């Protein structure tokens, strides 16, 4: 959790020594400021009010603990099934999202992690053919990490890049294809259709391989991240999300909306530019941080 908003949560509860109606009213407003939807924030405080009565909570410290419990329950709702990438056999990760969210760097971080921690042999696919800089950037990451990059010329067919990467992997070049796709704006129908084309290529070329479609979101964009997720999820049935720039001004409440409204889990948080600045998402720790317990 970004220190700024976590600090606001702590300061809020420190102002209340006892449970009161004012606490719940102000908490609702604070949750909205933390990127909860208005209806979602109201519903959560109503649940919290009822739980406080049931538990006979008298102090704000207890209220904060109960808030963390409810937040964690939100993050642990039944989520979409996802194969374990630690297992052997060919697997595919498609990184999707709009421009500027950090997909290319995230692709490199994931490749290094799965190679170092799980013994995978990753292969990077430069499927963002609309930006020459994206291709060059991924090649640089590949050189630094010693990981093969499959790339075409700028302006080429992104689906063809993914196809060639799958062929290279199946020929013995790797067992985990991580595709960095173009920064498609979720409002452009033609570009969303391109995502569907890539999805079909994977299904046709590697039908037996699990294919995970992870949406990369900038944690600082707030509720707009949910709007992006809704469009992409409808287009290609996402498996999860990755939040980048989490060390900046992120407030974090949108994570709960992704889980409750879309049943979409956050898989990783990225907190810096180094290859190691990525960590698996922990619902318990996240809820505790959001509630200001740590």
C-alpha cells in the first residue's frame, strides 16, 4: 500500500476513540477517495457496522481489524481458475493493456522470475509492433537477462510474432512464452479485435498449452483502471491483473473492485524499475496494509 493513503487510514482511525455513526460516515467518504466505487464503499461500511454490532466492538482499533477482515474476504471471493505456471510444459502469458502502464518492463520481470524461481525457460515475444521503441526495449531486456526475444519489423502483424514465438518454443527454444502486446486503447474497437486475433492464434497453434491473459494496470490511475479492465475482460476473458507503479501515488481501492465486480484477481504488484521489483499479490497482507494495520 502506498504510504500516503495508508497513513491517511491510520490517522483517520486515530481520531476516533470509540465507535460512532460519524466514524462510519467519514469512512465511507475515505474509501471513495481510496478508489472504491461509491456504492461499494457504502456497502462495505454497512457490513462493517453490522459486524461491529455483532462483535460488540467498542474501540476504533477493533473496527480497523474488522475492516481488514472484510477487505480480505472481498479479495478471496471465488476467482477464475488459473493453471500453475510452476509446472512443466509449454505455457503462454499475454500481457495486455493501454500505453504507458509498463507492460514491456513487466514482461522482463516475469521472465526473470519464472526462470530464476521455477526453472522455466522463458521466451519473450515482441508483439507490440506498433512502436519500434517497444521492440528495441524488449530486445535490450532480453540481452541483459540472457533471454531470447522473438521480434519482427515495426508495423508487422502482432499475431504473427506470437505465432513465431510459439513455434520457436515448441522447437525447443523455451517452455514459457511471454508476449508483450501493443498499448491498445480500450476504447478502440479495431485494436481490441486485434487482441482477439492473437488469442485465436494461441488457441490454434498451442491448444494444449495454458494461456493466461493478464491485464497490466497503472496503479495510479484509480477508477479508470476498472474501466479498462471491464473492456478488456469482455473482449478476451482475462485471468488476472498486474498493478505497476505501486510505489507512487496509488491509493489501491480499485483492487477490491476488480475482485468483487469482475472476479478478477491481482496476481502481482510492481513497485520499481528493477527486475526484482515484483512480488506476488498477498490478499491478507494487502488488506492489512489498506486498513492501516501495518
